[in-house]
C-alpha cells in the first residue's frame, strides 16, 4: 500500500482530535462515564490501536523505541495480563486493561515522527499550544462558573470582604475545570507547566512572552486547584528543574540561585495564602496529620488488598468493588466508599500486586538510568533537545511525586500527555540513531510476512474486543434512555424498567443497573397507596437489589436498602440477615444498627434489639435525642435502651477511665436523660464550665454563646425573635433561617413552659433521607440519579443546630471504634448463636 493511500495519517489526526477533545471538554472525566460520551472515548481508544496496526502493515516491520523502553512496555502488558488472572470481577478488569493498550499502542506510531530534531520540536510545540489552551480555558471556566458566582452569593448575604472570605477548603469551590476534579487539573498542570516553561526558554522572539504568560496563568491555575498533591508535585518539579539546569544548562549560577529563591517564595505564597494548603502544611510541621487520615484509610485498604493478592493483584477496577470488604474498623465514617485509592502506588499494589509496585518504582529507576546514560551527551545535544529533555524530566518526576497522593492514569488527558512525553524521551534517548526494527530487513516481495501476519492477528483481537464491547455500550445506551424516561414531566416507570432490564440482561455483571432498578422501584413502592401495587413493586425492588448484591456482594448500600425494604415487606428475618452484613461492612454507618434493632424487635428478640439500638447510640450519641423516642412503641423501649447505653459507658470507662471522648459522650447523654449529678461531674472536667448553666437551679449561661441566647428567649419573650436570629447566625452565618424554620421555632417555644421542656419534648423535628451523594461517580456511571437511603431520619433540629459538642458526631477516631468493636462482636456472636 502506498503512503498516499494509507489511512495512517487520518488515524493520527483522529487520535490527536480525541486527545484534544478530552483535554478541553468541561468535566471530561465524568463525561467519560455518561452516554454517549463513553462511546466517543472508546472510539478514540481504537484510533491509536488501528494506527499502530496500519503502520505495522505498511512498514512490514515494528520499529522499536529502543534503550529498554520496549522491555518496559512488555512488562506493562504482561502485568496487565497477570492482573486479570483469578480476579473476582474479571469483566471490570478487562474493561480497565483494554483502555491501557490504546495508550501503549500510540507510542509506536508517534515515535516514527520523532527521529529528527524538527519532528520532536513540532510535537513539543503542539503539546505546548494545547497546554496554553488548557490553562487559559481552565482559569476562564473556573472564574465564570465557580469564583464569580460564589463572590456574588457572599455579597448577597452581606459578607464583608467577600474575596477574602472565599473558602478553598470547600471542594466545590476549587478549580475543577476542565477535567472535573481539582486533583486531575493539578496533575495535568504539573505535566504541562514544564512544557510551557521549556518553550519560553527555547524561543527568543515575541513568543517567549506568550509562553511566559502561559506559565503565569498556569501557576495561578494550579493555585486555584488548592491541590495538596499539586503543591507537592510543584515542589519536587522545581527541585528537578533546578538540578537539571545546574548540571546541564549554560545559565549563570547566579541566575539559577535567584530562580531557586523565587520558586521557594512562590511555594511559600501558595501555602500561606491558601487556607486549605495552610491548614495541611502547618499542622504537619507541628506533627499533626489529621488532614491525611482519608488517605491513610485508603492506604490501609490497598495494603490489605494487595497482601491478599500479592502476585496477581485484585484485578484492575476491582478496588471499588472490594473496598468495603477490606475497609478497616478504625475508618469509622470516613471514606465509606470510593472508586480509587487516592495513591498510584497503593492502587497498583492493590489491583496488580507485586507487578504494580514493580512498575511504579521501576519507572523512576528507569528514568534515572536513561539520564545516567545520557549524562555525557546532554551538553553536546542541540539546544532544542536539551531543553526538551529538561522539561520532560521536570514534568514526569514532578508528576511521579504527585501520584503518591492520587491515582489519575484512567484520565485520558493525563495518560495522553504522559504518552507524548515518554515518546519524546525515547526519541531523544536514541540520539538520532536509526530505529531498530523487527524484523530488521523484511522481504517486501513477500506479501504476508511475519509483521503482516501479526497485523492480521491484531485484526482478530480487535474484532473480538469490539464484539465484547458491543453489549456493554448497548447497555449504557439503553440505561440512558431509561433514565430519561424518569425525567419526563410524568415519569414513565414502565419504560424505565424495560430499558434498565434490557441493560442488565446485556451486562449482568454491572451492579449499577440492578441497584438503580431496585432503588427506583423501592421508591415507587413506598409512594404508592394501592396495597396490591405496593406489594408488587416491593417484591420487584427486592429482587433487583438481590441481583445487584450478587454482582457486588461487598456493598453496604445494597445490603442496607434491601433490608429496609424487607422491613416494609414484613420480612424481619431477611432484614436482620442483610443488616448483619451491612454492620460488618461499615459498622459506623448511621442507621445500620438501628435498622438491625427494628428487625430484631419485629422478630420479638427484644434483648438483642435493645443491644443493637444501644450500639447505634454509642456510635452516634445524638440519636438518643431523636423525636422517634417521644411516643409509640419505641417510647416503651426507651428506658431499656438508656439503661443499656449507660451500662456500656460504665463498662467502657472502667477499661478506658481517662478517655475524654467517652466522658463527653456520657456527659451529654446524662444531661439529656436527666441524670444531672452525673452530667455535672462530666461537665466540670470535660466541658467548658459555662455549660453548667444548663443544669437545674444554676445561673443562666453566659450571654456570649449561641446556646445562652437560645436559653434567654424564655427570660425575654418580647425579644424572642431577635435572640433566636442571633443564636442561629452564630452557628450558621452563611445559611439564613428559613421562614418555615422560624415559624416552627417560635410556635414550639410559645407552647413550652420552659427551655428544658422545649428542648426535650417540643423542639421542631427535622426529617430527611440521607443521600448517597457519591453513588454515581463511584459507580462510574452518571446517567442516573443519586439514590437516598429508604430510612427517614428524624432529628431534633435544636439539638442538631446548637448542641453538637454535647453529642459528638465522630467521623474518624480509630481508638473510639476499637473500643466499641468488642461490643459489636458480642452482638454478632449472639446473632449467629440465635440463628
């Protein structure tokens, strides 16, 4: 086939198009898991694979990257194959592994462009223009969609100094654009900023100012991400750039030292002016690591998962499905479910075992070996290659450091730029020597030589993969159509069920479709007045949840929600079994032990029910203040539950007499149940002494606190509204009291003779259902709605708003959960014996 008739150039353009598209399209990482964008990037993935195949056919040989790069890629391919062996969820592993091959295949056809200084410069320049577009587009999107609307909102609330009050500690306010998450944006910037800087050094005309402008915008962009990993990556990249320039550049050492001082100053400004970075770095310097707890939990999960599968790994994409099975008891309510372990070495160890760790640490060693081999030639290189080499090493090593804090290789833009930098590095390492090939001298007269036979074999492989992918894509399309049916003005549940059922039949290993069917049908059942229809919907919802739990057996979401449906369906024994599984997966999940207690109560196992509900209160002390205890059947159970809770505190404090958290929890509950002598003892030692004013026959609280202002509304009923507003503003300055809440507070206060009666008996109830806010993102499907739990939470609004310190909402306190675990295990043993 002549070069003019070869489709290779067209495939190269298509590959570039898809790379640029997923680098710049807003929220691209999330769009990748929405129909029809999932089909678009899969088509884009095939382009470099076909490009590789066509080049192999045209050239009748495989041109090698050389210098060990090919052996490294073989190691990656082998490790990907090994990681799919013995995995519990093979379909997810194949889905992830297939995506890797597209980037690996792209290296070979790209490398054929790079055998000259001109070719390398042109590719580097092209990446530079894309990087320039990225930083400009990112900052513009963030300013228009996030920063300016937030400033306007703060000003509408009358907040003074709105710009200074902008809070980077809030996830939704950090720069997500365009990749969808601030850590992805930071990762891409660490890779592309050295490119912009390299081009600024390389050009000596007006373009230098263009690239320097890009560097400045990129630095501001990185700041707005507020990414802690980005800060680490920038620090390491700066060190690498300084070291490379010191060893290989011709820049005067004075200017290098000056640049080093400026870089250090910029890093310092990053920390001192960004509240999120400041609140991380300063505590670490003081020996406090609370901000790193989330990643420590994920490291424990990944470590345990890798140890259980040290040779093959758990399988690519399996970390999410296995996560809660390996989640430690000490995690509490932190990081209940995720789809990646927020550390590349941890992720690779968990999913690829020893092969993954070898690849991660081998990559940095390999970069060192390549540089060592080139050390004597760097100064003799043409200026373009020397600058390219410094930029490549700065970006790759800076990103390697950042990757300790996040896993981003499933992002098209990030893997794409890494592929380009590696291809450039391989070409520079060849030093313009002719590329070796396999075979070295093919026979052009032989139409079907070995390379073309390999190409034909690849056609078969691609065809098999396409056949495998077809039902997955079709399922995505059908599910998207089904979700659209729910979003009509009048939801079409029949059409939804038909399409989601079809999606499940096409991809039965994917739990997302089953769970969405189960949850939506469960919602429909709970809203339906017709008893016959309600029963039918309940049965169908339970069946779909069961299928989802079969496909993903380690998900507390599926276990808990089907358990609530079993309770609604008068099947307490089945509910008990599911709540039992949930409790073992995420024991600190709010509502799980309460649900277990309800199902045991329905089975007339009262003593076990009391124990389960007592454990719910021990882990979530505020639950004892819920309005559910004011009347009804649970009201009759209340004395026994309280006695069990206080008995457990006595037992725990015998073992841990100096634990302040246990004392604070017991003190708050003692005050609530009217054991004022015990409450006073705990208040005096473990609370601010002013809270003694909450006890009977004591002076009122100091007027300086929000609770004091609330209490004073009975002493000054004529100023009740004013005091209420002030008390609310103290705890929620950015969320004004709603008209409905204001009316509820005033009405209930007017109907209560004193503060104590109001707070315990008449305070407004807040009822809601907790949303599984990360369900879609973690499931890597965003077409459907995020579900809520079926359990309707009922909270005392006054307690929730003002009395948090009395009933600690413990998210992460490993010692606390270890203290409670023997009590949970005792209940588990009793349940197993009872069954």
